[in-house]
C-alpha cells in the first residue's frame, strides 16, 4: 500500500516560461501516463468566469496571483493529475512549496529567442502587452529561472525539437526517478 506522500508523487507539475509549450506537452504526457490533465490558467478562468486579461485589468497582478495560489493549492492536493502551471506560478514561495511537496516538478525551459518567436502574436498575455515584449521576457527569465531551477526534479530544454523527442526525454527522466504512473481505468 502506498503512503500519501508516495501517491502524491504520482502527480506531475509542469513549470516554465510562457510560450514553452506546457499545455501542449502536458496534454500529450498526461494521456500517455494516464493522468488527468489540467491547465492552471484555464482553471483560474473557469472559476472566475472571466479571462486572465480581465482579471489583470480589474484586480491587478496581485489579485490574479491570489487566485493562482488558491488554484495551485487545490489542484496539487488531487491525486493522479498533471498540471501545466502559468509561467509566474513560481513567484510565490507557497506555490513552490505546494508543487515541490505534492508531485514531480518538470521545468520546461527554452531560449529567449524561442520564447519571443512563440509569443509574438499572442494578445492574451497581459505581461507582454508592452512596446517591448522581448525586454519583458528577458527580465522575467532572469528573475524566474532561478525559481524554476530551485524546485525542479527534472529539467528539459524545449527548442525546435519535435514533440516526440521532448516526450521521449521526459519519459526517460521520469524512469530514472522510478516514476510509476497510475494504471489506466
């Protein structure tokens, strides 16, 4: 019989900067590992009944971060989930503690150039609605990368590689940690 700690380590949390592909990779990985996939930003929007841009406009970043902390706390207490988190979810120490204690944390990293390319036309990211999104991304990378690295059990660099290659790397690294996914229903 598994202890609560062992069963919670079946959870997987994807962290990393915006535009790295956490949602896309997360859906595929969750399917392969027989986990329930949840995107924390989508869950925040569902609970609020509004999109993230609206939350930022009305409540500011602190209000959004309060909602994010509640969602991460709730989702990370479930069992058998793979959660793709928002890029800024690691800002708050309590979020880092929830993720680190309740599952395997995978840091999906990429270059600044790739991030700029992947987010160039995205109008739904409030932090990038400036005259110089590349400068914003650079500043975020400098402040957040140490936090991602602090709690990551696994780090995978996502570049121009195919999704299959990224998946293969993640699965290999999970195997090295003796990760056991739940059995399919």
